[in-house]
């Protein structure tokens, strides 16, 4: 039975490709005739090892990850990496942080426990409505790494360039990974919680330059030591098996869509349509400034909280679900992740037009 047609604009956990879910459904009770589900397999079994290895290989191909870098499949969410990164990389020294939203703010606050955080840029004074330019970044000479969040899920801003720094780049790509090509060789570490654009919640992907292993502070738990995790190929303990399997299915779908290059075209087209409508509207206004706008999370509002609430309610009645903004910002947010079809954006704009006509 097909599921009821809704367009799910949730910021995360979020929409997954229907074909990946169908495949999982077909495999659910009996994976390839082995008499059990992927959820029931030993993570040390050859069958699961094959799923693990092939998912890793597909991700390596999708992002053209060079051999200098290792892919880790971990638990603990993006939030665990807020601590793991400084524990492994700050060495009691200084790290530069660009604070462009809630998650980079949290990451910086966590890092302060393990070293000196230098705020290289902050956009807090204007409600995180933009991304700082390269010239605004105040870089410290002795930074162990430069940290930034590529896409600010809550505020709806996205870096349109890769910062140039002497220190290794560390980047939270939770909400825009796999949405465009990335030159992984420019990064010391990329990480992403899977539940925005990759797979169900429970998996965190870390892509790490192996040359950065072995710098962990002495009290770093084994389960957070990149050196240990690389050595055990993510299997120091039980990995999130089901999520890794699901990521493999999502990557199959991604390849069919033309990979990250294909995704980039689609994401630009989706977001451009919505921003264009917002910029010409008498009722709504976009939060993020042009030049800093996210293709993944489009944030907007009317001038009235009551109207915003009515908008969200009316949207849900039409099957346009989860368009309420984050509790920090209020307003609305349409998350346009990889699996959101253009028809979802068209349906949202059609509703927005109607709502505008009835309320101005
Ligand atoms: C959702 C999100 C996080 C937090 O992820 P958890 O997996 O819940 O810890 C961190 N950074 C970004 C950019 C996010 O979108």
C-alpha cells in the first residue's frame, strides 16, 4: 500500500527517498534469503561486513573521498563530535571557531572545556542572517584547526565558499552533505549526523584525514578516539547497523539521480524557486540575506506570529507537514533535502500564494 501523499519539510529526521524505503521494506523480514533482517544480524557476520564495506565504498565514490581520508560510521550524533573534535585535535592549544548559528555556538562552548576557543567570526548580532566573508575571518596564527558549520539548519544560511585557512578545516556538514560536490582533500575533518540528508537518526559519518590521528588528549575515552576508531574500522563496539544499511540504499538512489552533481542542480533549482517567490511577496519575508541563503533550509515569516501559526496549521491540512520554524527563531522553515521532489516546492508555493491572497 502506498503511503498517504504528504510533502515532509521536516528539518530532521527528514524525508528519505521512497525507493530506498521500498527496498528496505522488501528486505525487512528476510535479507537476501538469509532468514533474518539486517536488524537481527551480528555486526561481525560476513553478511553485515559486506553491507558495511559496500556502503563505505559507495560513500567514498559519491564524495570522491581520497585515500588520505578515512570514513567512520559512528553513534552519538553530531553533538558527540562537538566534544570529540577538540578532544582529538585541540591538543590543549587554540582553535578558531566561526559562530554562525546555534550548532556552531554549541560546538564552540563544548570546545572551551578542552582548550582555548578563538571566535574567528560571529553573526549573532544580526540574528545569524548571513555568512561572514573570507576577509572578515580573524584567524589565529597558532590555531590547531578552523571550525565552521557549512549549513545552518535553524537559521537557513549556507556557506557559499570554502574558507581559506592555514589550519586544517573542520566542518559540520550535517544538513548539506551529499547535496553538492565537495573537495574532501581540503578538509581535515568533515562530519554529519545522518538524519538530515542521508539516513535514519542514529548514525554519524566522520570523514577524517588520517594524518590527524593520534593527537587525542590523554583522558579521551577510547570510543571517542579517532585513532582507535580508525584502527578498528568503526567497530570498536557495535555500529549503528540498520542506519548503515539504509545509507547504502540512499546512496544507490543518489547514484541514479546523477550523484552529488545531480543533487546540486536540483537543490539550486528548488531553493531558487522558493526564494524568488519570497522576494516578490507582500506577505512573507526571507530571514537569510542574499548571498548567504541556504538551499537546504529556507526560513521565512510574516509580520505576525498569529498569521505564522495559521499558516503552519493550514499547510498541514494540505499535507505540507513540518513547516513550523525552530523554537529559537519562530516563523516558518521549509527544509528541502535531497529527497524533496520539485512537486513539494510547487505545492508549497501554490499554498503560499493562496494564503497571501486571503491575508493581504
Ligand atoms: C541537527 C544538527 C546537529 C545536531 O545533530 P544531532 O545528531 O542531533 O546531535 C548539529 N549540526 C547541524 C548542522 C545540524 O543540522
